[in-house]
C-alpha cells in the first residue's frame, strides 16, 4: 500500500487512525441513538426486517483484558433478530435476518443503541417480541425501560448452569447431586418456580459460606421468576429459549477479534474496534465510507 500511494503508513499511524475513526463513529451513532431514545428524532422508515411477526432482542456482557494490567472490563453486546431461524441438515442453525449492537460503557447508553436498532427493525410493531438474557439486573432494567411490551425470558442455559454450579458446592456426592439437580431443573423447565425454590431451601448448608451460596441461588431465581416461563411449552411453540444466539454474537463481535492470546485493550481502543467491527458485520461498512468520503460524480 505504501508503494501504491507513495506514502509511508506506519503501524502506529494506522492504529491512531483506526482509533480516531472508530471513536468518532461511535460518538456519532451514540448521539443518533440518544436522540431517538428521547424522541428527538424519528426511526429509519425502512427497517431491515422482512417480517413483523416474531422478533427477538438478546443482551449479554463480554469481558476483554485491559492493556498492561491484570484486569478485564466488560463490553455490552446485543442483537435483534427475527424468525425464521434456518436449519441446515437438521443440525446446523443460523439466522438469516439479524443486526448486532455493542458498546463499551454504561448500560443506559447501550440501551439507547439497542432501542434504536430495535426501532429500525420495527420491534414496537412486532406481533410477538421476546427479550432474552442471563438474568443480570441491568438486562431486566433495559427490558422494562425500552422493551416492556416484550416477554422477558431468562435463557435456559444460564438458569440450569446456576443450579448445577451451586449444587456442585452444596452436594458432594455425585449421584445425589444429579438426582437433586434433575428435580430442580425439571421443576424450572416446567415453570414451577415455587417447587424449585422449596427444593433449594432444603439443600444442606453446613457452613455460612454454603448457606450464602444457597441463598444466592434462591435470590437469583426469585429476582427473575417473572422471566421463567414454562420452558417446555414455550419451546414447543417454536420460541427460542437458549443462549446460543447471543453467545455466537459475543464470539462474532468480540471474541474473534479482541480475545486472542496476549491481547490487551484500552477503553478507547476497545470501543473504536468494536464500533468498526460492527459496521462490517452488519453490512454497513460501504455506507460508512460513502458517508465519510462521498464519491465524486463521473
């Protein structure tokens, strides 16, 4: 490239340029999303969704290493997608119509961006809307603030993981742990939260630490009980209940670019690269460059 353009492009210059462009674009998107979320502007009249039938919004957090520190920080990611979820050869699944959202910062600003994306997709007019997450308080808050018309679902993978992880500490004998775990997860899968909580309250807790772990699991389930449906019946209606889609979103947006061995990130660098990567993944890369550098008419 240096020979073609007859200019010297050093790695340091490219890095500064990418960070500057990514941060500027993120700020531009954030301002537009804020204006829309506070009703200062109208949504795009041509949402990318091909259907206003069943729509989904999912959210999660991804952690990356901080530059030159033994610490990590969270990037919030989400996606909006619609049925149908296509299936190949009965095993491999992929989603044809989706859009990713990501942000490094507070959940409120992330929520504005996710809301703006949802409006482009017409989720406010969707016949069915489902909001999935891992039960974190910030996800519940964004659901109530921006998607209250949607049904909140605590995804099944995270719920059963919480149960199995706690049982691993409280019940040392494997066969008994399996039996008790099957009973609790069976109750939860059928939406019987009260039966699951009664079984949890009967778990042994020989020490204060074990009692706290048992209490934390019960609190997690109680805090999310309105998001625990009858999973079996819900899945039987063809409604997505798992975490696979958002886990793939985390991998596509963050994992494959920002979590390689030895990588570390500054706040600005992470936000810039995430923003530019989302432009590419969502198919907006060419639109961005045309906006930044309008082509001259022939």
